[in-house]
């Protein structure tokens, strides 16, 4: 596996591959890889060759007082994981290379960035869209892979690709869950053993909501109330939002029709957990 820190080597590698008719894949990550990342990489491995994985903890998507400095990192272990998964290139840029002094250009995906998590993390999706576009411009992928756990991120990136006519196909990959349904996330590392047990309530609440919809319930506010109450039964949980919105444009729905996302964000101890289920 090649490990490139600089942009030129990465781009040259990709240009060569493209010129010889190969199909370049990219899995952008912030490292501390878990089985959720592995499933993205495995999907990308099946569909693309060569496969580039980037690891970059992107300061632009963390707000003031958020966990940028303590975000879990373990690059030695990540490299072993990537080698085992037969990844061709690890792109590992430095913060200074990505954001040199006086860096001043950002991508703003309006409306979609201000709802759900964006309402609680102002500037987060501006940081995500900016870094993803920069990664696309260096790696030049034909296809890029994003987890459905971060469904708003997927919708924002798709919109950016569409609006800016970027020649990249965005692939959404299903959420990978632990034995009790908790969505895998690097931030689960912040949970204490007791919090870890309670954390499964989010997926349990989402599954109950899905069952209600499948049984014919159409009133979004009743379902949201049920989710909120079910999660809040565990002391220590503080629910940030429960949303039932359109998968296409994240618009909040009062009555459930079509393909909808039921999404939750909640704080538990030091962790901010997000999860969702897509129904219909
Ligand atoms: O989902 C993530 O890990 C990050 O938001 C991403 C897409 C790598 C951008 O920094």
C-alpha cells in the first residue's frame, strides 16, 4: 500500500490509473477505523480499482468547544487495517497542507446544512463539503463512498456534487451496527460501560418507529414523541432532536409519505450519538 502525504503523488497516481482505463474509488475517513469503515472499503473494493482511502481529521468541521483535539486517533492500527483490506493508497494529508495560512475558500450547501445536525453544529457541513471537495480535487475518484449513518452528510455531499457538476458518483452504504443495534461510530469510544448499554435505546426507538409506520401510523409528531420519551427513559440521555424528514431534501414532514428518514441526535455522557432509519 502506498502512503502519500502530498497532493502531487496522490494526483499523479490517480491520473495514471484513469489514463489506463481504471476506475478510481475513494473512501474519505477521519481514521480510528471500525467495521463501519470496513464495510465502506469492502464495497468500494468490489466496485473500483485502484482504491484510495483518506484519513484526515478535518478541523474545519469541528466547532469551538467540540472534540477536535481529543478525537480518537490510531494511525498505526489504521494502516494495518487498510493493508489487510488490500487498499492501494492511503492519502494522509497534513492540516497545514489542507489549510495553509490565510486559507479562505469554503463550500456552503445552503438549506440542507442548517437543519438537523446543522442546527446544533453551525458550520459543520460547510467544513465537510469543503474538505470533501478538496479530497475529490486531489484524488480524482470516479466513485466515492459514504455511510448512511451520517445521512445528512450524504445528502449534503450529493447536492454539492449535483450543483457543482462534479464528475463523481456518490455511493451510500448501509449502517453497520453492534450486536444490540448501536450504530458503529468512532465516538462510541467515549461511552462508559453503563452508557454503552443505554446507547442501544436509540436504535430500539427507531425500530419501534419503523414498526409503527409499517403498521399504518402516518402522524409524524406522535412517532417523534414516542421516540423522544423512549430514549429519555434512560437517565443521562439528552435528546437534541428527533426528525422525520424527506430523504431527498431533508424537509420536515407532518404526515408520513414516500421515502422518509427518521433521525435522532442525542448526548450521552461525553458522546454525541446520531442514528437514523430510512423507511418506505
Ligand atoms: O464522515 C467522516 O468521517 C467525515 O465527515 C468525512 C466525510 C471524512 C469528511 O471529513
